[in-house]
């Protein structure tokens, strides 16, 4: 009889940890769900091209890449962010550069919560270098009329002097 009681106790002890394990899975599932909600909320709050630009910016701040040696896809992601919002009124290289510098400061503000002071300095230098890159600005300027959309201004119907190109 005592043996049966001992066996029941062993069986109860064996099943008790199983309950704790399943409770742990539930907690992990809740943590994953909360994390997913935070990530989703963040992604819903970012603007056009901003998530990729933030990703690249954090990589720059961490020293994993720089403006000079970053992969081509990352450079494109940053340039898309910097160029987003350019309008037909910003048709000179100076205006394009001003817009890009302004956007780089906005990106710095967005990333500020995720980097320390030293990383922010490194990031600021790299973003400013990319924002004022003559090659990138000239590419935007030369492709401005080729942008998709019905509001693109063509040289034939604009008041922009063709000799104003750099």
C-alpha cells in the first residue's frame, strides 16, 4: 500500500514540472506577442523608406558599415529616404542638397533613441557626407524629369533654363 502511495507521489512530482513548463511556454508566447505588437506599432509609425534608413543608420552607428563602404542596396535605401518628398519646385542642385540635409537631420532625430552620443556623432558625419554627395545629388537632378507620376516637369514645358545644369 505504501508503495502505491510512493508511486502516486512520484507521478505527481513528474507531472508538476510539466505544468510549469507549459506555463513558461505561455509566458514566452505572451512576450513574443507583446514584442510583435511593439514592432508592428513601430513599423506603422514610420514614414516612406524610413524603416530601411533607420536600419542602415543603426548599422553605421554600430560601426558595421560607413558611408564610403556600405553595400549598394543600403546606399540606395538611405538615398531613397533622403530624396523622398522632393518636389518640382526643388529643381536646382542646391535645393536638392538642402532637402537631403534636412531629411538627414530628421533621420538623426529618429535614430537618436537607439544610439549613444559617440554613435550619434559617427552617424551624423556619415549621413551628412551622404546627404551632400555630389554624385548622388547629380543623379537625382539628372533623373528628376524621369520620375514616375503625372506631375513631373519636362524640359519642354518648364521655365527652367537648360544651361542651369551643373
